[in-house]
C-alpha cells in the first residue's frame, strides 16, 4: 500500500484500508475501487489523503502502532468527555474519566507490546474529526517518545492520561475563536492562551487522575527557553510531561489539515521541530521524536538526491532520514532496492523530498 494525497486520487484507485468517519462509521471498505463521485465526496469531507493498493506499492504493508478498534473507541470516549465538559454535565464525567483511564492503559499496553514502535503511518482524518483525533495522536506520540526516553510503565501511563485530556480547557474557549478560519487577533490569541490554565483548574476540581497528568495539561504550551505560556517557565522547571506533550502537540498540529492552512508533510514537521532544538523544545525529546516518528513513512513516494524516484519500504530508528527504498523507473515499479543506511555505496545519496505520484 502507499499513501496518496486526495488531490491525486483517480478513478480506479483501490483502497488499502477502511475509510472511517469520526464516529467510527465505515464510509468505504478496504478494496473498494474509487469512482469520480466517491472522490468528490472524499474531498468534500476534508480527507487529506488515503492509502491505496497498486503495482507501485505491491508487497508493502503498513501497521498502525495501535489497533483501529482502539482508535475508534478512544475517539468516541473523548468526544463524549469533551461534550460533557463543555455543557457542564457533571453527572457523566466520573464515568467518562474512568473509561479514559482504562483506554490509556490499553494504549500503553498495545504500544509496549508492539515490536514496531516507530510511527510509520499517516493519520487519515477529516476536519470534523480534528479535536478527538488530535488528543489521541498526541497521546500515541507521547507514549512512543516515553518509551524512547526509557520511562517505566506507570510513568508512561500517567503521561498517556495527561495527553488524552491535555486540551480539555479548549472547551471553555469561544467556538468562534477556536475555529476561526483566519489569523487570530492579539486579543483572540490571549483568549486561546487561557485554555491550558482553565483546563488545569477544571481537572483539579473534577477529574480523578494523577497530579502529574494534570500538570501536563497546565504546562504543554511552555517552551524550553521560557517563551511559552501560561507561566513562562523554562528548562527542567517544566514538568517532563509538559515538555513531551509540547513536542507531540506541535507535530500533530503541523501535520493536520485545517480550514485555514494545509497540512505539512511529516518530513517538514520533523525539520521544524529539529529547528526548535534547545529553544522551543527539550533537546532530549527532539531526539526521541526523530527516533520514533518516520519523516518519510513507509508507503510514501520520494525523490532522491540523484533525481531517482522511489517508494519507502522500511525505516530505521537510529537513522530515520535514511530509509530502505524501492526504486521506481519511468513511473513503473522496480525490484531494485536501495538501503540508504546499510549500503556504504549510498552514503552520498539522501532523500530530497516526498512526492505525490498519481
């Protein structure tokens, strides 16, 4: 299978995975051949891309780091939780939190038991799914970075809980500001900045979760150099969870399609985070995300510094910028592979960019 941007979908392309809506409803089943009308619907729903099966990607399989069922159940529970918070339905919140904590356990267990702990898949979602998928993706990213940092299971669990609820405070921000499809004014941005402290106060008053998890909610917009909010603290004065979730939050936001801007490619988002090494972000956590999140995910087509086109077949944690690729010749699949990490003859060759082949 390979990832293809929505704008490059063509009639006849066959889905490599089920396409789900935010409520877990399956819109299209794996193996479905796309038609012009289906492509128009996919575009209208705001999906930024899909995975397809074709000759170029023959034999390439991509496994998500957590199961589709767990993703769906977590999104549903987060939707219910945030709804109850927004409308102050306190009677259901205790039950919601219990379910969220159980799901955090499941997420941690699946990731710790998964031999493939590198994130290689591009998340498929639409605009309406952003709030819940973002919280889930930040959690998965945070847990994976926690494993790279050598945190123990109980600490990673507390981190997961904090990541799942890190944006609770956004339920108290006026929707016209939160979803504004253009640049925020200074006054509107000041309103947005209140969400971390509002969320923290709400969690302290209503959520039975670990104190470290609550602190993560308060501090996930602090910056390593002291330039963040709400308190402008710096370095290790920021709780480790806040430093981890900050990186995960930025990465997922950058790689998400929003009404006011398009999504960045994974490679560009990783480059942005690397550019914040020691300033916006803790250097040890920047190193962790570069080990655990593939800049060139399996199934993406790339152009090499030689001008050759290829499809990514495998990634390596220690050298994530130098994957194993299968060459594409004249737009046709090839059996010739190039291992940019382990083949000494390719030391002068690099991946130049991700490309979208139709």
